[in-house]
C-alpha cells in the first residue's frame, strides 16, 4: 500500500527526531511520493501536551483533520486507537525514540505490521518493547 500522508508523534520537529507516544510533544505531518520519499509538510505542538484528560484522544482528533493514511507512535491507548480505526487510518507502533526517518521507512517499505490493538488500557500505560511488530 502507498501511504501519501503519515502523522508521526515525536520529540522534535524534524525527521531526525525520536518517535514518542501519542501524547508526545510534537506532531509531524509527512507527505510521501510513490517512491516512498517523504517530507515534512507541517509540524506543530501536540494538543495532548496541555490536555488534562484524554490526551491521546485530543492528539488523535487533531491528527485526523490532516487527512493522514497512517500514524506512527511508540505508545497508544484505546481512545486514540479507536479514533484512528473508525476512520480507516492505519496505526504503526515502533520502539520509543526510533528515529522518525527510520520509522517512516519501516512503514512505506512494508517492514512493519499494522497494529491490531493499543499498547495499554485506558489511562497512561508503560512503554513496551514492541519490536515484535517488525517483519
């Protein structure tokens, strides 16, 4: 599958940043061409940073406004996960601090499987090693 727009939650606003959980500090919106070359077209502070409750859902509701096909995070709860699934947005989970550029290549090259469930239950969970999702 070709993903034309991918959202990545990260610790800064470039491709050289580390991927973070859905409530991480920044969101990058990337546009990718048919060859899998992606560039950042938008970056902004994650609204989850200021949310008191339902941080993941706050991030998800913002991300869906950008018409993305996929989301890359290191951690996601059921609220955000369900928002993406309801809109047919694929969720990919990588290890915390994986470089954005590397994570995007995992997705566009098909080297990582789509997530089938959130990483934790409601309420903020602990980060887990999910490298088992790599093919």
